[in-house]
C-alpha cells in the first residue's frame, strides 16, 4: 500500500506521530516539519468519555464499556442487570480470535452484527431464554486506494487493483440497509460514472463559482476565469 501511494506522489512518514498541526504547519515526533493544506485524521477513535466519566458502568483502561461475550455489561465476576452494549464503545470479547483476551476491533463489520445479536439476546432474556455469545469470524479487510484501485486481504489472500476496488464497492452496497437505499446509491454512482462527480462536493465549497463559470464559456476562457474565481 505504501508503494502504491508513493507511486502516486504521496510521501509516507512511518514510525512517527503528529505532535502539532497549528496554522497548517505540521510537526512530527520524529522532528520532521512541513506545511499541509489538508489534514485527514485517520488515526482511529477513542472511547466516548461519557461512559467512563458519567456512569458507574465497568470500563476498561481505555474507557470502553466492559461486556461479556453475550453483550451483557459486566465484569467476569458480576453482570450489571439490564445493561447491554455493542459496537465501537464496547470491549466485546473476540471469541473468534485465537489470542486469549482479545476484543473485537471497532469496525462496522462487528458493530452491525453485534447490534443484531444484542437485539436477539434482549428478546431471548425477556422470554426467559439464555442469551447467546457473539462470535464473528472476520470477512477480511477491504479498502480503496483511489478510483479504480483497491486492496482486499483475508488471512493469506491479498487481492489488489481493480478487482479489489469492485469488491470494496460491492461490499458497501450490500451493507447499505434497505433496497431503496442500495438502488439510490447505485444510481448516484452510475450517474457519476457517466457525467463525472456531482458538483456538490467539498471542492465546490472551496471554489463555488468554478462549475458555473466553466459551464457558461468556452473551455479555454473558463480555465482562466476559474483561476481568478478561486
Ligand atoms: C471515516 C471512517 C471510515 C470508516 N470506514 C469503515 C469501513 O470501511 N468498514 C468498517 O467496517 N468500518 C468503518 N468505520 C468504522 C465504523 O464506522 C464504526 O465501527 C461503526 O460506525 C461503529 O458503530 P457504532 O454504532 O458502535 O458507533 P457509531 O456509528 O459511532 O454510532 C454512535 C452514535 O452514538 C451517538 N452518540 C455519541 N455520544 C452520544 C451521547 N452522549 N448521547 C447520545 N448519542 C450519542 C453518535 O452521535 C452516533 O450516532 C469507519 C469509521 C470512520 C470514522
């Protein structure tokens, strides 16, 4: 992935943390400093402090709610009655992991499935039945590296390029709830493939007149005017 990004002109700084980003000037823990226009934060999320600071629920050292494998809140010693948790903010034991004491990673793959298990478990307890443990074997990870390029990994299998990009798109369409939403999203993608991206994008926030100017005058003049409008 690093090589793919470098081929496209990116500079990757590994083994370092962001120390400061004031006024568009970035300082890394390695001592490197440089300016940047755009900062995209992808370092992950912490636990919501509300739970640790404003409840008496048991939390882990990182502040996530401690839950048992059946998603009831509680420590191995005691269950908190009528309290359930799932998703990013819950430290759910990962029974599918070969490593003892693992917890499920905070992603939608788990959150969606945990929510379903949690709902079924609440119904089960209301009916006087036993709740079941949450177990999910990872379906792998998939990501895009820009339009038409992606990467998929499941255990030792790695797929890169266009096929992985299609898999990424396909999985996300499948994951979108309701057929109505799936069709809407697919139609937007299809129209973007034919006519380009919708002009309502972040770029148009920064350069709101560019599309308007571009649509009204011959191409050569449009480029000139767009430069001035920006
Ligand atoms: C940019 C980005 C990209 C991602 N891409 C992927 C991906 O490709 N694949 C994948 O599997 N996962 C992905 N994830 C992770 C995925 O989004 C999360 O794991 C998933 O949304 C967790 O679901 P959740 O219901 O636990 O939490 P959330 O979806 O975060 O929902 C929590 C909700 O609680 C609300 N809330 C917070 N505090 C309070 C409060 N005090 N009172 C009331 N409500 C409150 C929030 O507003 C929010 O609506 C991505 C995450 C990010 C940020």
